[in-house]
C-alpha cells in the first residue's frame, strides 16, 4: 500500500519521478563502476517525528509497516 493512499494525497508526480530517477541512476552507476566501486542508495521512509502527531494510530501504523 502506498502512503499516497493512506494520506489521501491525489498526486505527487514530481516526487515519484525524482525517486524513480535516483533509483535508475544508482543502478546505472553500479553497473558502470563495478567491481572497483560499490554504489548504494538509501531511500528512507517516514521518520517518527512530531510531524506525524496529527495522524491517528491506525494511519501511523500503516505508514510504519514495510511494503
């Protein structure tokens, strides 16, 4: 389940495009630079901060659940 479905956000095309672009860039660099250089990417999810306080417990649990 995508966070978009939980939060009711209708569209965030720019964010989705940026995430996809970074994933493809990471994969491409890993292929080109291997085996001399290892390439990794960190794609964090939601971080439990006061910004999540407005959401109810069900929504917070859904956000924290790995997909």
